[in-house]
C-alpha cells in the first residue's frame, strides 16, 4: 500500500505528516515554508508512493469556514494543476493547534520548544491525519 500525506497548510509554514505504508499510524514528517511546499511535495512523491493528500479544513466553532480557507483554495487549485492525478481530501482541523500544544505539555516538552510554531504545525498535521484515519 501507499502512504497518505496530510498538510496543515498555513500562509507562512505548512506542517506535514504521513502514514506508514500500511496506513495504520500517522507520524509527523516535517514543516516547510509554504513557498517551498510544491518543491517538497514533488521531491517526496519521487521517493515515496503516496495514495492521497489530506488537507486540513479550518472551520470556526459555528462550522463556517475560516478566513484562511481562501488561501487554501488557491493552493488546491495550483496543486490540482501541478499534480492532476493525486486525489485530495479535506479533514476538519478545528482545535488541532490547541491539541498539539496540549500534547506537548502532557509530554513534558519545555516551554521554549512548545513555542516552536514549526513543531506545532507538524503535530497539527499529524492530528489531522490521525482524525482522517479514524474517520475512515
């Protein structure tokens, strides 16, 4: 089987997570600057077989999409042009950043490392991917 990749897309940084080849476990992969995201994905797809990409869908408490959805929609259009055969699915990402920080607190991660936004984004991508796996 191929891996599944998840993206916690952001204006500045994007957290990335992937599953194992059996699609059982979601693990953080890295965080890249969003301006280098397409290059990173292209490079990764040359090395690993990926079945689909899951992109976080930011929603407000009311269920309405958040303001950052406009940026994500632009990214998705560019993605479909660049990788037309790669399936994309969306996953609700409400509370993933808060859950990421909470999981670091529970793991005893020091305050300085908890303030590392790149690490928070990577963990958020992992939570998005885990939620997707549990949903399916």
